[in-house]
């Protein structure tokens, strides 16, 4: 047997054993970011923060943190024998352009989501974000030919009804210092954010499928780096137009928790959101865009409980009904995916030569 063939067999074994642990790590990262990110953003607003573009900037402004694992990955590859493993970057032009477009859309989504968090209680905005499952299923059907089943259709219907229930019962949920117009603007902005991110996730999966190169986890981190940089650029332009940079020092001095804690909240928010985005793109890499949004929906009750505990938010009957419908929708979707997965595992399928769940380039 040739040495190169031996190496390929070894890589395949490494891929087989490390795929599930890597998926688990990304699931944990996604969970931390999904539960903590909204709470930190809401903390910024309820204690005196008012800059929506700045808050949206924080969602991807922590992109330099990604350079740490990328650097570690590079030095690990330097010790390997293959010349291809010593490249500083793997990204080709097509993937770069795709990530640029996704980054711009992510920047717009950051603003929509930040606007919603500024106007709505976390328990309300999190319930609305549950509709992301329906949007992701729809766009995944269009972009990556994800098949609809009676279970996924039922899930979309239930999540839509859950959002409508919240929209029809808002009188007791609106903050005292907020007008009805501002509240409804936050409500619809959050729905728009859910829809847009429901498009972004399948676009990432489509990029994996269309890329004419091997997709490794190092490349996945490079993709998230480019996406975050362009999303941050969009938010930076918004901050410049809105003159946020001039206001931030004064806002820090007037912050209810103090100037030091203001910058601590800001730094933690930027750091935690990177867990969310890197975890999401990693879950898509090892699974699918729908798996990523299913995890986000699964964590809905955790975010709800934390919001009620930390911010003493009300949890009235309509939120309970909406939560029950959301969980029912999730259960319906998950059961359908389980049945489909069980059926597909009985049918051998040819592998995709362009997409390896994990390779020696990690």
C-alpha cells in the first residue's frame, strides 16, 4: 500500500472518531451564545444603554477572538508533512464572495435583532425568534432542496400561530416607558430578524455544497471570520451615521451599573456572541442548517426562565400558550426529522467528495 493511501485511511479514521465530539463542542458553543447573548444585550438596554447600532455591532465585533483558534490550527498544520497543510488560508474566491454577501446580510440582521431586544422583553423576543425554524425550513427547501414533510409543515403552522398569539396580547407586556408604536416596531423587527437569519443559515449550507474545495473546520472558521468582519463593517457604517462613537463615552459614565461595568458588559457581549455564530456555523458544517435552528429552538425554555429570573419579566397566560405551541412545533419537527433520518440510514447513499465532516486540516 502506498504511503499516501495509508495517510488517507488514517485521515478517514480521524474524521470518523472526531466528528461527533466536534459537533458536541459546537452545540455547546451555540447553546452558551444562544442563552447568554440576548440576556447581555437586554442588560445593556435596561440599565441605560440606548445605541442600537452599537449593540448590533457587538454581535459580530468580537471577530478577533476567532484568530486565536485559527492561529493554533495554523501552527498545528505547520508540524504536519503535507505542503498543502502549511497554507495560511484555504479560502478560495467563490467562498470569499459568498461569505461577503452572507456577512452583509448578517450585519442587517444584527440591527433588526438589536432593535427588537431594545424594545421587547427577552422572554417575548425569544418566543418570536422561535419562528426562525419555519423560515429556515422554507429557505432550506428553496436553496438546498430540504424536503418538506407533514411534520415540518405542522411545525411551521404551530410556530406561526405562537407568534400571532403574542402579537394579539401585548398590553401587559409592554414596558411602562415605551409607546405602543415602539413596541410593535420591536415586534415586527424581531420577526424580520428571524426571517433574515432563517435565510442566512441555508445560505451557509449552500456555500458548503457549491464550494469547489474540501470544506475543513479551519475553512469553516475562516468563513466565520469573513462573515463577522463584513457584518461588523455594516454596523460600523451605521454607527458612524448615527454618531454612536461620539456618544459611547458619555453613555458609559451615565450607565446605572457604573462605567467599569458598562465596558465589562460590552466586552462580554462581544465575546459571547462569537460563541453563538461560530457554534452555529460549526453545527451546519457537521450537520445542517435545520439542525442548528432546531438547537436554537430547543433552548427557548432556558432563555425564558433566565429572563424571568434575572429581569423579573412577567410570564402571563399568552406567553405560556405561545411557549407550549413553540415546543409542540419543535417536537413535531424533531420527530419528523428522526423518522426521516432513521429511514435514510437504511438506504446507502454515495458520499460527497467535496464535503468532508472533518479532515486532517483541522
